[in-house]
C-alpha cells in the first residue's frame, strides 16, 4: 500500500468535521486491491495504481471530495461520478450515510480504473 504509515499519521493529526467519512472512504478504496498504493500528495491522501488514480481533498470542509484524476475514462450510470475540468471527475460524500450508499459504486469505479490500467 505504498506509504500507509504516512497516511495514517496524516489522518491521526487531521482536524476535520468529516474525518470519519474521510477514513471510511480511504478504507473502501484501499480494500479494493492490495496493489493500490497510497501516499500524501496534493495535500491529502492519494491513491495510485500504475498512475495517479484518485485523491481526497481535506481542504473542503462540508463534504468529502474524491477526485479521480482521469475520471473522464470512467463511466458511472448511477450519477455518483460528476464530470470535472481537465478530464477529472468527482465523487462527493456529504455524510456517512452517503458513503455507505455509494460504497459499491466507489468500489466499481476503482475496479474499473484497475482494469483500464491493466489493458
């Protein structure tokens, strides 16, 4: 998992109103595959599988944004993934209930990324 200790340390010191949701999202992404690496990049936990895959942005305080750096390569019929500029796409969780409701879709998005990178 790359530099998991660095991410653990970052999260242990993080003062954020949605810290529990951030930890839950990190856990969901990390558990999809043991080949996903993580580190602190761009100011928050970031995930890598053959390329930069996604980052969490803790500077946003009213929801947990998951930024898929090349999210335009992913498809999502549920509407959870929102298109963004420069090929990015976002998932926004506003509560733990939304994290739980979006768990399967988030796992699918991460699995889809892995499949794309393995082609």
